[in-house]
């Protein structure tokens, strides 16, 4: 045994201070207690049990407390190999930690494979009958055979869920499978970005617009002083300005067809100008919401009715929009919107849509307002068809059907935008679809409704009902995607057949065979076709995207149909994004309706871009040089054509990244992936006895054939 010198002992032992030494002011060296990390979990340390230092440890597992097994000094405790209960979904989501986690899984896989190939250890490597069903990705890979892989297997064994929970600023942020950002971490080729993370330039800071100064909806978090009826009516613009704004909104067709019965609203407006004090507060709120939405759409399209107005109180457009929004909220409060009455639902819906346009990104607070709208509508019985009650007139019953159809559609659309389950399920209502009628076909004095003109292109309600038919199936797909219960591929294909049957039953004037169909017909008919196709394509994306990329790349993939559906639908959506971008440029068809490229449809394009990026990234990793993928799937577009479409989409996101956080995030992710793809495209390989090289992605220009788009694509460089 080695001896310890007195000098070393003096250096390690803490100094002993007596009262006498302290009184004399003698200075002694401070004690330095050696840091001893806690290697046992909290439960074992508290109960004085022997901890095996795994995560979770055996003691916590036996007591059913695996989810609470924590280590205070987790960063310094000894490294342990990953256990069978640890899944790849539990890994950290930042790039550097995720790469390290994957390396541990690879090492574990190698060790397990070696154990299986050793005859003496074959019996010990077989899984126990009591093994937990939630096994890791690496374990399921080694225990599967090619024969098992070629058969259709449950979703839980083929791919990971795309849902995720981020923790930012000590706050949980959950998004489900319907949200585009949930799939972002699955894009291959991006893990190398961790090396350049420190040197990467800071992300652009999005400057809030003057009309978006309040962080949240005014109705919930905004400071709005209480006002009397007289004070509110004093801010009503002149009749000339009001009529101009109301006509501009109701004439838009898309947003005006469902909300109001225009002839009835015009009659009520005429009575209002005769006796403003006799109007109900909710109707005044409806008027302010209508002119507020019309002013917002006009601003987004570059128009300004306030410049030529003789109303001196409303000369500044931004200030007028803020006033209209404030007065709408004051009227809702004064009319007590928590006890819904006539015009409450219409006002809240229009206010909700207006708030959607305040920010280029999706706002959770706005979605919370929609939850209030759903409950208020149910309170008024809109979820039950009006034919059940003899006290409800045929006019009122039909308008309730229109409003409920709007609520169901917006519920699915906005729930997908925020990545959360929808609020209204089919089993919760029996309200019939509205009839395909013009507003002039019935009024408040009608005792019976005319027969529905099911397929009449001239009636906006025809488009609404067809889109509602597909939206109903889309809602079932969203429920399927957000379900926590694994489903079979047979269920997926059943929904797929239902979706395609519904789309096939739509009239020809509401279907798009190719993007060339967007060049025919009136502006209104083009937008109707565009709206129906948008719902159909994103339904295909969400339904099949869990089967897009296999977890086992070395064997034949059993779901080629899902891959084809995802890729084709994503390409169509990105073609639509490029089309909208081009047609909203100066001098083009949609320049005066640029509001159509707002946050209401941005989510669909983000979803498509991420899905196509995942597909391309997987192809480059699994089979870097083109040709038929190892999945045994071949799509109609060459990889270079897909990259060209994705690059154009990335340019659009980049252009709006200074004002939108979501656009900046998408542009950064897609830009990083494009760099990796170009680098992989320079590598050579031997194929069919010849050397082939993937050409560099063209930066500018494209043929109409390569992007399946109208000739206007040729003008974009």
C-alpha cells in the first residue's frame, strides 16, 4: 500500500478553524468538497435501493414508474447501452444529439447482430414472450425477415409517427401528424447541418406589420375600452363608403356566398341608415366586421377605398382597419356574445377570418376563438338540422345549414394548420348540406325551398357543396392521422377508395386534370376548381404520408401505391403554389386578389414541400444516382424535375421569409437539403456498364412539360 505524504494530506483535508484562530483573523484555505454525481435514479436513492442505472431502471419498471425514472445528474452519469424499451422516438430532436443517438443505435444493432450469428448465443438472443410490445426500431429490424417485410404489416412497424412535442422557453408545443413541421425532422441529408450550425447566419427576424401590433386576437387579449351605443355608432363610416366596402366583399363570391343572405342584409342596411339607434348591437357588430374584412382584403390586394373617400374620419387605411376591428369587439361585448343571439355566429366567423389575415403565420389564439364559435353555434342548435323544429322557418333553417357547413370546413382547415385534432366530428351533428340555390331563389318570407340545382356552374353553392363532400372525407382522414391507435393498411385503402370515388363524382367543371385547366373559364370558376382540388390533394398527402418512407431500406417496400399518391399529390400542390405566385404578380389575373395567397392556404403548400423533400432525401440516401428506387417505386417525374419544382417552391418561401417565421423555417430547411442533393448529384457510379452522373440542378428556367404547368411558367426566371 502506498503511503500518503503529510503535505498531500494537508492539501486534501479541510482546514480546522477554532474560535481562537478566527479571533486572530488568520486566513485558512477554503474547503473544496469533491463533486459526487448522483448515479442512482431519484426513486432508488430515496428508497435506498440498488439501481442498475439504466433509463428506466429495473426497479422503476417493476413498480410501473418507468415514465418517472429520472436522474439528477444525467449528463455525467456513466454511459449505458440503449435498452430494448428505448425507441428512436425518445431521442433528442436537435441535430447534434440526434446524430449521437443514432450512432448508439447502430452500435447496439451491430452487437445484437453479432450475438444472433454466434451459435452459442443464439438461444439467449431470442426475444422473450414477455417483451414489451413497444420495441425499438433497431430491434424490429434485426428480428424481421424479407418474407415478413414484403407482406402488409401494421403502421406501427413500418414507419415512425410524425407527431412531435417541442419544448421552447419551458413551454410544451405539440403538433400532430397533419402539421408540416412534424415531418421536418424526417428529411434525410439534414443531419450534417449540425456541423455548420454555429457558423450559420442568424435567422431573419420577422417585423410585425402595423396592423398586427397585438400579440393575439383583440377579442381575447387586446385592451379594448368599453363603449356605449352612441360612442360606437359615431364611428360608423358614411353610407357611401360602407356600401362600397360591403359590395366589394359580397361580390367576391368565395367569402360572401356562405356567410350572409345578401338581399336580406341589404334590406337591413337600408333600415339601419333610416334609424341607426333601433338596430341591434349584434347587427351593428356584423356591419363593422363586414367592412373590416373588406378593408383588410382590399389592403392585401393593394387597393385603398379610403383615399377617394369624402369621409374625413377615415383617411388612413391601417387606422380604419384597427377602428373597425375594435368596434366589432366592443359591439360583441356590449351585446354579450357569450349568450349568442341572431347575427352572433356570422359576426364571430367574419371576425375570425379577418384575424386570419392579420399575420402570414398561423396564430393559436385565433384558433381558440374558433372553439368559441363552435360552442356558440351548438348552443343555438346549428348542429341539428332545422327541419327537426317547426318553430324554425325554412329561410332560417337554410341559412343555418350554410353557416354550419362553413364551420365544419373551417374547423378541419384551421385544425390542420395548428396541428391539433378537429373540434367537430360527424357523430356530433345531423345538419344537412345546404341546397344549391341563389340568394334570389328564397327569402325570409319563403314557406318552402325550391328544388336544389345540384350541378350548376353558375351557382356558387354548387362549388361549396362539392368541396364540402370531399371535406367530409378529409375530416375522417384527419381523425385517422391524429388517432393514437395504430391502424391497418386495409383501413387506409378503404379511405382512399372513398376519397377517389367522391372526387370522381364531382362535375367536370370542378375538377383539374392538369394545371392547364387553370387557364380556362372565368376567374370565379378557376378559383372554384382550385379550391376543390386543394382539398383533394392534401387529403391524399395526409392519408398516405405515414407510408411514404420505409424504416427498412434494404428490402422491397410493400406500399408503392402510397408513395405514388404522396408524391403526385405533393407535386400538384406545389404546382398550384407556383401558379398562384405567378398569377398574383403585376399584370396577371390574380394581381387584384392577392389575398388568395394568404395563410389560409399556405399550410397546404408547406405540407407538400416537406413531403416531397422527405421523398427526395430518402431517394438520395438509399440510391444516390437516379433510376428506380430500392423501394421498387417509380413515379412519373424524374428526380431532376422534382428538384426543379421544389427549388421554385423554396424561392417562394425565401421571398416571404422576412415577414413569416414559417416561410423562413421552410426556406432554410429546403435550402440546406438542396445543397446536399447537389453535392450527392456530382458523385459517379457504374450503371448498366456505363458511368452516369446526375446533372446539376438548373437554377433558372424550365419547360412547361417538366413541371406540368401552364405556359405562364416560362415567364418566371
